[in-house]
């Protein structure tokens, strides 16, 4: 719901409700950068770990292993880190 709900609510605020004051252009640009970086992090995480899912269960018969290279060397849960950026970015980027 966050992926669909946040952009919809931010869009309504920007174009209809005007409940919040517009942030400075620097924050709007920061939001767009965060959104882009977030999707980039998620893409790199999926490329590094083909078995990346919301639920983890080590299955040795399917050649699952603990990934400790690539982006997983920097952050243990890159998909969660990317999702945070993806959810915060549009609010700032839309000026809401």
C-alpha cells in the first residue's frame, strides 16, 4: 500500500489539497535523487542476490547461500534501505 498510497496522497496534496507548504527547491531535488537512488539500490540488490525475497529461508538443496558480496557487504538489507528512499523521495520530490 505504501508504494501506491504515498504517491497518490502526495499528488493530491500538491495538486488539490495544498495542506502542506511547498518545500525549498533543494528538498524537492533531494527527493528526486533519493527516489532514484532507492530504486538503484533495489536493482543492485536483486542483481547481487537472485533469491532476494521478503521471507528468507535458507534452502541448501536449491544452492542458497548467505550473500556477503556486492551491496550486501555494505548493508545487510539493501532492499529495505532502498524502499525507505523510494517512499521518502516522492513526498519531497512532489513538494508534499
